[in-house]
C-alpha cells in the first residue's frame, strides 16, 4: 500500500514598514505587523506587504495617513486611509484589504468552476437556450 503525503507549500508574507516625516516606535511597528499578518487568513497567496506611514499636516486633525500595498501571486491590492491615529488608519486599511481579498478569492474560485458549470448546464439543457 502506497501512501502519498501532499504538503501544502507555505508562503510567508514579508512585511516592510516605511515611516515618512517621523520615526515609528517599536510599539507601532508591532501593531502594524500584527494587523497586516492577520490578512493571511483571507488569502494565503500574499507575498509582500508594503506599509507606508506618513504624517500629512502636523497641526491638523486626521493627519495620520497609512497605505498598504499587497503583492499577491497574480496582482496587487492597495488601500490608503487617513485617521487621527496611525492605529485607526491601519485598522481601516486592513479592513478594506480584507474585503478586497475575499472578493479576489471568490473571483478566482468562480473562474475555476465556470467551465465545469457551463458543461453541466449544457448537458442538462442541451441547445434549448439557443432555440428560444
């Protein structure tokens, strides 16, 4: 008896953090790492996450800008949000990217299933649709 073991190829996401016009604290960087790494639960094909933190206008409200660019196997996803704190902006970015990842994954799986579904539909209905 032959038993084959299939191991899923694990891809670990690389997270790069860049802070513009300020020095990010270790606590903020740890927060970003934690939030961005949670995106892997929605899609495991994330190769790289580039996080940019920027202070837009120091004296105004909503002056903390965060942008996240995700490089995935077949393209890129991007979100940019502004908030009162970097944590708030990162939360909004990761929420937007989680929705994008779910939508991307649904599209990818539906494209794989469509030819099969079309064949089943044509087998069931034959050419009835063309005769109408």
